[in-house]
C-alpha cells in the first residue's frame, strides 16, 4: 500500500514552453464508499505518441487525513489492473456520476510532474493541476511554478466530492473569474495541442 501525497492548484496560465510528457483520457467512477474508504475504477486511454487502454481498480483510505488541513492530500491507496470485462461489470454498481477528463502530464523542476486535468460534461470549465510528492517534507517545501494559481486543497474539490455534485454545486465553490480563466486556458489547449476527450 503506497501513500499518496499531493497538492492541488488552479491554473493561472499556460507556460510559454509547455513540455508535455503524456496525455491520457480518463473515465472514472466510484463504486463503494464508507467513512474511511472509497473504491474507484478508471478507464485510461493514452493517445499521445502511442495508443493504449487500461483499466484500474483503486482502493483509497484516508490514513491520517483527519488531522490534516487538506492543503496537502494524504491518502493510502492500492491499485490493480483489471480487464475491460471486469470494468464493464463493475461500472454497473456505480454510486456516483462518471467523471471524464483529459490529463496532461508536464515535467517540472526537481523531477516533479504537474498533472493538469481538463474536465468535461457537467464539470466543463473546471481545470486543476496536481503535483505528487515522495514525502510530506517535500510537499511542504514545494514552491509552485508561477503559472500555477491558488491552492485548491482537497476538502471541497476532491474528485470523490466532484463526482457527487451538480454543475451548480461545484460552480458555487469557485469564482466566476476562476471559471472564465479556465475556459480561456482550455480553449488554448484545444487549439494549440488538440486536447479533447
């Protein structure tokens, strides 16, 4: 079981020399949740430089997140690859909305990567960036690149919570300026880099 330590940001603008490592189209849905644990399944399609689809079954537990301020997301997770047939069967038991997003992986300094997510359907206009760290000390010392915006935290805008919200609910947790800026960046991504689900 690995510990997942990450921080989540808005996106202020795209860097001038955007270096893309990979692009994934992700479909994900929750199939189980209790007070400490949730189980998610994902279909991941890679189309950037190669074509590949895989299916992932993930168990996440809160760990010590109870005492956390939610700026740094700390969870424990176990991931296993499953077959398309298993995925198709499990998705029948979904307990949340399906989230569809494109993930753009961007390398930055110190061997870190920004995972920028462009959301679709009822989450259209939502754009986030996550950075995953090896340990909590690295996460605390992290100085974000200037093109990343405000820290969003995890308490209100985690993917698990987003999967249970309506369009009106998630839009009520961010500003109109945030959404308008996101739409400009998403348009630029589509025009320059052909980003679409």
